[in-house]
C-alpha cells in the first residue's frame, strides 16, 4: 500500500528502511514557503514595477499573473509526468530553474523580459508545488506521516499570507528588484541539501506528445478560469470568460489525460477531501481579502496596523501546524482534520458581525482562532489525501489537491467581491464574511464522511499508522 516492499519502489522514491530524513522534509517546507511566497509578494510591487519599467498598471499586473497562471494551469499535467521520473532530478532542475528565473526577473530591463521570466518561473513553480508533499510523504515512515506533511502544509500558506508584508519591507528599503532576489538564497540552500541528501535516480525524461496535448488543454482551460476569477474583482463582466474554460477541460476529462486522474480520485474516494480543501482555501482567502480591505478602507486603519492585525492568522497557523501533525500521528489524520476545519469555521463565524466599532484586537483574536484551525487541519488533511493515493500515483494526487487549494485561493476573493458588491456598504462586509464562514462550514462534513472502497484500506495506514508491517 505504501510502496515500501521490495520491487515496488517508485521512480524517485527515497528508501526508508527505518531512517527518517527530516532534512528533506525541511527542504519540502522551505520550497513550499518560497513557491507560495511568490504568489503574493509581487502584488505590492506592481506600482513600482510600472514606474520603473515605464509601463501601464495593467501591463505590470502580468508580473504577478505571469507566475500564477502557469502554476495552476500546469499542476495536473506535471503531476502525471512526475509519477514516471526521478524525484531528485526533477527537484534539482525545478529549484535551479526557479532561482534562475528569479534572477532574470530581477534583472529585467523591459516588461516583456520580466513577463517571460515570470511565466517560465511559474512552470518551474508548478513542479515544486507537486513535488513538495510527495517529498515529505516519502521521506519518513508511515507512522510519522502527519508530522512530516504538516511542514509543507503549514509553511506553504504561511508564505502566501506573509508575502505582502515581506514585499512591503523590501520595497521600502531596497526597491522592486529585491522582491525577486529574496528567494534565491533559499533556493540555493535547498539545492545543496537535496544534492547531498537525496539518492541518485533514473533522471528525467521529456514529456511525450500526449503530455503536450494535456498541457495545452488543461493549461488553456484553467488559465481562462483563473483569469476570469482574478479580473472579476475589478469588473464582474470578466466572469463570462470562465465559459471559455469549459470546452478544453471537458475534452481533457474525456480523453486519455483526464480519465486516469479522475479514476484515481474515484477509486480512492478523495473527491470529498478535495472539495473540502477547496472550500477551506476559498473561505480563508475571502476572509483575508474582506478584513484587510474593511480595516483600511472603512475603518481608516493604517497599513502597518492592518498588516499586524492580519498577521494574527499566520501566527496562529504556524503555532498549531506542528501540533496538528503530532496529533494526527497519535489519534489519526481524519479526526484532527475535522477538528481543525471546525475551529477554522468557528473563527470565521465569529468574524461575521464585524463592524466599525471593533478594535484591531477584536479582529486579531478571531483571525488567530481561524489560523489555529487551519494549522490543525493542513498537515492531517494532506496526510489523509496523500496516504490514500496508490504508490505509483502520489504525484498525480498531490497535483490534484494543490489545484483544489490554488483554485480556492483564487475563488475566495472573487466570490467575496461579488457578495460585497451585491449587498453594498456594511452589509457587503458581512456578506463577504458570511460567504467565507459558510465555505469553511461546508468543509467539516466533507472531511468527516469516510470514502468507500480502496480509500478505507489506504486510510488505515494514515489514520491508525500501524508500523509493524513496514519493518
């Protein structure tokens, strides 16, 4: 079930044999943080990029979209490709490519150069997003899986929410090019550790023609969907663009590329868990967007105070993440994931009455509670999903759950903006926060319900974590 028996080694699998490689789990966490940091850190620098490269604000926005679009669009094809290649080789190439593209973006003399570097960086970022949970999964024994999975599952979202604060500091003191350079030292550190600690493998193979067709279909469909959701915050009319995503995605799902992915998720009963991941990500992103906008625009709170207030969420998440992993290894992944989702939902429900008479402290402790829930939920949910994956399909399942999370992060602000616009004024704030709370509440029963068929068999190794038959 977990692929540790002789003859069942997967490409790139790190032999466990009783030895847990926590250094590689740390690499998975570090690269998850860096890849997610890049999703948001550039947003605060867009105005400076527009001034520095003498382009419009709309053109400068592609410095952010150029990274986000390929990351999401390539996740599923990359997952299928990574199931058949050496993990060490893929990690080294992706990390080196990511760092090189960061340097090229920082050196950009013109906007087209910058956008091209960001698109290439997004492609390498997609590989990192899929590899990180797989690396954590394969680096430890099954009974320590919850603890290991909590590292990238906690550090990744922390990178996303701390991105604007880190970007603001760099922008004020060093200029917009530093926003791209800051990730390079982390990538170099990860390269050195991976080069020394990971066993040599069979290397890489180029994607075949079918993989290229998958990239075209999934990439165009998801890019259209992501663009529609992103641009809808400025003008709801952009949501019409989402219709363009339907034909290529439908064609892919019906073909040789999509059927194996859907088959794995059906066989392992993971659709509900994926929906829960998407719902929690959407709830968190909607809440973060509404609260930050409300504090600055409606309550006239300074940018610094707003930043410190919303940092209560990652603080709670960072403290609870390791606890969630330990509890999952001791009590089972599913109950801890459900409790975490319920605590997140409670924190978001308490935020719904948010009004002008609230102090930043009133907001902060509620956000901290939601953050604690997300910290408790992240690692156990990831362990639950990845532990149910067939050993030769871990990257495929890893890519699908990352896609669910990424779509949730994009969907949340778009839906919150629509709800705010429809309700208007103070009612708009409550409408956006109600939507966030409802999304988190939906995740609780989705995680509580057990899958059927092979998922139950797989789940036993994740929830109960009996180690005896692995030694």
